[in-house]
């Protein structure tokens, strides 16, 4: 698998389910968040680079496509990649796949900005930060 993609796995538990016996739609937000944390865990240099500059990764839009149900006992894999890099925002693409058959359960696109913590404003994605992030883009 391409090194620009992070993978995180989890098992669907009973508390993830809704009254219909499948994963509740809101739980996918948590699964996707876990995937994004794993993305930065896999790239400690990038996380430290942002932290050292007092810049935070802030989600501004999230779109999820639910494709098929996941149920208790399913092992899921969250694949996360940086898909687009603009001057003030970027987009990550994520897929939640069922391990046993490789089928996509859900996919999502998250748009984020880099927030200057001191000014509480989105900052330009330029210079060293842009260079570091550009190497990770996988359209």
C-alpha cells in the first residue's frame, strides 16, 4: 500500500449499533476521527512541525457517503490520505472498509484549515508547511 495512506483498524462493538442492528451513522464520525489521529501518529514529524508553529488542524466541512451496513463483530479498516492541498484549505479522503470482503462501508471527504492558535484565524498553507504536506498528497 502507498505510504501516503494511513490505515487504522477497529472492531464493531454492540455499543456502536443502533436499533436496527447496524452501526449508527454518528459512530462513523468517531471512526473517521480515529483514522485522522492515526494519520498524524504515522507522521510524527508533521504533527510536531504543526505543534511547534502553534498551528492546529481544524475541520470545517465533512461529507460522508454511507454505502453498506456494518454490524457487530465486523472488523473495519479506515484508510486516510491527503487528497488535495490548496492555499488556505486542504482535503482528506477517507474510506471505511470491511476487512472480510474488502467492501467500502462508508467514504468521506473532510475539508480542513490550519488555524493559527495565537490569532484564532486560518493561516496560509505555505512555506515549509506546504512543502511537507505537498509530499503527502495522493489525489
